[in-house]
């Protein structure tokens, strides 16, 4: 069952007014556990990408699904980053840069300087491999 914030708050208010006990501890514990799974999967995919980019790409689909279920906007940007990474290891440098570019357009990249820098650096490497030196230099700056 997919509840939005308004429905959750409304249900909680009804429960409080009726005097029924609330199970908030279980709800928040489960939400935290899912976020931990998302972080763990991200780390696993990053480690897998160099040796088995095909398998990593399949796991990215699970990562995207988990991020969507958790309504985690950061996960969408990180999924684009991971797709850029896997395409790099498949020697698909142009496609890799498309994903890095998508990641850079996210709100998360605008707020996270380190993430933004990593994406730009990786784009620079891709451009350099393609002998696109002016684009590479722009990405490194």
C-alpha cells in the first residue's frame, strides 16, 4: 500500500484521537532499514562495475526501483552516475557522458560539490579517451 504524507498524517491523527496505540517505532525502523539497503546496494554496484559491468547494470535497475519506492531523489542522481560508470567500463564513453550529464542536472548534484566534481572528472576522462581535448579540459575545470 502506497501512502502519501497527508494520508499518513491523517491516519496518525485519527489513531491519536481514538486512543489507539501507535506503532511508529516499527514504521520508522523499517524506513531506516530500507535506506541502509539502498546505500549498501550502491556500494556493491560501484565495486562490481569495473569487473562485471553487465551484472552491475542489472543491479542498477533494482537500485532505481528501491530509490523510487523510498522517494529518494538522491538515488535518481546516483543511478545516473552508476549508469555512467558501467558504460565507461563497457567502453561506451559517449553514453557514459550522457548519464553523467543527467546526474549533473539533478538537485542533488547542485547541492553536493563532491558528487558534482566526480561526475565532471569522469566526463573529462571520457572526453580525453575520445581525443576530445577541449571538452575534456572544460570538464576538468
